[in-house]
């Protein structure tokens, strides 16, 4: 008994089950079966998704502004402040001051000991005062920068709250709350879900979102694998260079021994 033509892939000819929607070999969509929505329903779904695309286009500038404020918040949170500890400067500079003052003591006679030692003490005291001034100046700059960063962070977070409220208002006024989730209301996701529905890989918004999430997860996993491979290749390259340097050092050492003989 001959099987229905719909059980064969129109692209590669692979035999498939009667209720199979995609070819197991090439992944091409098979002909429409009884469990798929009619063309009129798919057309209506695509028209609704076009409305979703229009709403996403309205939200896109707000998302871009939100991301810019988020960059400002992250920059303020990761800023490295100056750390010129006056104690470190003191401990480094004090021996220098003493060394510079020793010649005065060495060439001074006994009667002039106090006169020769006085410049040394003045030099050390001046160094301590200079270190303290550097510490005070650095601390004031850090406090001023921290105050600016706090102000920037508060302002950015306030702007982000306003942006989120604006996006929520657009979403509520669009009437999409029962049709499309707000978490995927950006143009890249909407365009991909529309493509999945148009190519019959998804019959509903939920199926399109699930396929979109699977693709994004696969992309993230591939990027993580690429980073791991890059790190591995870099480690191997460093190890190879270290081996080459060790071999070169051994060769030079052997040549030096031969010359001595």
C-alpha cells in the first residue's frame, strides 16, 4: 500500500511520519496536516504580531535610553579611586631623606654636629608634612568623586524607573497583556518570532517564544565554548613559547660551556 505523499520531505525526499511537522534529515517544514491552524488563522496571528512589532518599535528608544543609563551606573560602581596612602609614601621617602642627609653628618665636625643634623631633621619633617598634604588632597578628591558617583547613580536609577514606567504604560495601552509577554517586547525577538510563525515552525506565540529561547540558549552556549577554546589555545601558545625559551636558554648554556673548554 502506497503511503501519502505528505509523509515524504519535499526538499530531500526523506520518509517521515504522517503527523511529523519537520523533516528529520534537513529540518524543512512538511506539508500542512490536520493539527496545524488554517491559513486564515495564521494570517490573523501574523497581523497581530505586526501590531506587536509596532509596539516594540515604540519601546525601542526607551530600551536604548535604559541601557545608556545602565552603563553610567556600572561605570560609577566599578570606578577605581586613587589610593595614595601617605604612610606608604612616608616609609618610602623617609630612608631617601635620611640618605640624602647623611653626607651632612659625615663631613661635619664635632662642634658642628647640631648644625649639620638640623637640616636632616628639617628634611624629614618636611617630608612628613608633604606626605600628609598628599594624603589629604587625595582623600578630598576621592570623596568628591564618590559624591558625584552617588549622584550619578541616583539620577540614573531615577531615570530608569521613569523609563520602565513609560514602557509599562505603552504595553498596557497596546492591549497586548493577554497576547504577548512584555519580557520579549523588543524588535529582535519580535522579528524572529514572526519569522518562525511565517515559516510554520511555530503555530502560536508561545511556541515561537520557546523556539526563540532555545536559539538564544544555543548561541550563548556556542559563545561560551568559543571563549573556552580561545583561552585553551592561548594557554597552549604561552606554554609553547615558554618551552621554546627554555630550549633556547639550554642551548645558550651549552654553547657557553663549550666556549669555556
